[in-house]
C-alpha cells in the first residue's frame, strides 16, 4: 500500500451494505474514548522514513495498520520509499508493462514515480497526503497532484498508463466504489492505455486472522476481501478507509462497463495471495 488516492480515507458512503461503523473516529461511533488524533499519519511516517533512509544509523520507522475489528499489525515503512533495486522482482517487472505518460496512483513517498522517471517516463504522482507529496518533491518528482482520481479526472489530463503498486488495487475500496474509480481512470486514458495494479487476494485466505472477518463481510453483502482500516503513526491516525483485496475472479466481475478489459493476471511467486493485474482500455 503506497497511500490512498481514490477518495479521502474515511469518506465512507452511507449506502454500503452492512456498514455499521461511525464517522471518521472510532468505528463504534465514537464513545468519547481517548485515542489518536486524526491527521496525515501517512505523510508524517514517510517524512521520517525518508530522513531515516539518509542516515545508516537511524532506527527503523514503523507504522501500525489497524483493522476496524481491533487487529493491529506493525509494519516497516522503509519499503514505501525503497529504491528499485530493493523491490521484489514482480514489482520491477510491473514497470515494464507501462509506456509513455504515467499516473502513479497512491504514490506515497514516490518510489515508483522516481523509478519511472529514471526510465525516462513522463510521470505524475497523485496522493491525498500532503506529507507524501513533500517526500516526492524531495526526490525531484516535480509533477505532483494532491487530490483524488475523481478530482483529477475533471482536469482533462491524459495518460498512457496508470500504476497502482504496493497492493494499491485496494484503492477500489468496495464493490460499489470500484466501477466509479475505474471509470475515473478511463476518463483520463489515452488510446491504448493500460492499468497495471498490484492486488492481494484475501477473499480466499485460510488465515485464522482473516476467516471470521471474511464471513462477517459476506453476511453484510460485501466482498469477503474488503477491509476497513486506518494507518497509525506515533499519536496520529488517518481516518478509517475501505481497502479492497479481491480474488482475481471478483476483480473480473467489477470491470465490465468501466471502459476497461482485464487482460492478464500474474501471481507473485513468493507472496501469498499477491498478484499483478493488467487492464487495457477498450475501444
């Protein structure tokens, strides 16, 4: 996950089935409990991780990914800004599928945008985090957009490729939101454009940490692999946001009518459930 760029995290629609969470605070509706302040946690952690990357003696920067049922996972932030020689082979090969002008969606600290620039691409990094875009600029990524893909689609910009690296296929959010997201990209697509997106299949996970959550989603009419999360860093948290982790067959069901055709799925060899999806512009 590089960073949200579809809707502002926490901007949860009221008509999503079974959504019993509260507003942007606690998922139980806000009971006056103490908790982290809501802010640009992603930007804060990326700034610190970038500074740490310049100092070999610096301690690792860690984030917390918190699921709305209470599960928390501590993860290093360094992979969000890692140079291309530290990437998995599958992520490096993803760049080979792109041509021309590229929109790096959910750019985070700009690791993919920087790698694409080094390959000679014309790249724009888009993210809703001001701190993330600050880190992009510090890496000489000059074309940056703060906002959502829906907002950017109104500008008339056109791209030959759209990159959603770092499991950013999750930015499709929900069954209801996914077609809208894909149509926004289609509105910016030049003839022959492609989407290259990294996803993770949690729908078919047999991990005991995922099974009860998946069942709850199915009872509520959601895709089993949908997650409601927030990112925490120090005393700051993002608002809650949806993140979609569909099986490839579920992704295929979301694509018709969006202006795209799902043309290829490549599974990562050494990562449980991760895959690379390629979509081509129809017409």
